[in-house]
């Protein structure tokens, strides 16, 4: 149930037209993905970084508020539907939903024309990775902690800050 809400929020993220709305969706998505880990220190770290710290840093950046669509919107939705079907057939279960969230986050980078679209898309993809880790029961703590760290999204945000 939680994983289905996370993938629906990914689709909602593709529909978001404003940065603040996209960041709120990412924060809720991070909360739900962290809940899939249960009440653990890894879940707290994942939510603190993916749901609070990075969205606040992205909101702090001085940017235009509107996320404009690049290219054909109908083609983007066909790609979304095809990805969901293919990943559902290939993986199945929560892992398929997590892989779908990762792919939808990467698709956000492609379809949105904004300086912060890569950071937001990678943050959403990071939430998908947390969801995948939550589906695995036998991972060591170090692997779970590394997956909870949004390093790529943070590096993209740092690069954007240096360029401004």
C-alpha cells in the first residue's frame, strides 16, 4: 500500500508545475519510502536527508518557480505507461514499484526544462532506491545507510549552487 502511494506520487511529480509543489511531493514521497523501512535509524536518516534537508536546500536556491515541459507531453505519458508495464512484468512486487519510481525520477529530468529538475528527479529516484532497500530483508546495515544517502542529488545541487 505504501509503495503504491510512492509510485503515485512519482506520477504526480511529473504533473507538478511549480518547484514548491514538486518539493512537497518529494518530501511526502520520502516519508512514505522511509516508512517502508520500518522504525529504524536508517529510516530516520533517509527521511531527514531525502524528505527534509535536500528539499529545504532546493527551495533555498533562487530560481524561477515554474517547471516547464520539454517536448511532447503525450509521448512522455506513453513512455510512463510503457515503463510501468515493463517493470511490473519484469520484476513484480515492491521491487518493481521501486524501480518504477527510480525510472520516473529519471524521466522527470528529461521532460522538465529547469535548472533544478535534475536535483528533484534524482531525489525522487533516491526515494525509489529506499523503497527497493525496504523490500529486501537481508541487507547489511552499511548497505542500507549508503542507499539512504542522497549523494548524487546533493552533488547536482552543489554544482548548481557553484554555477549561480
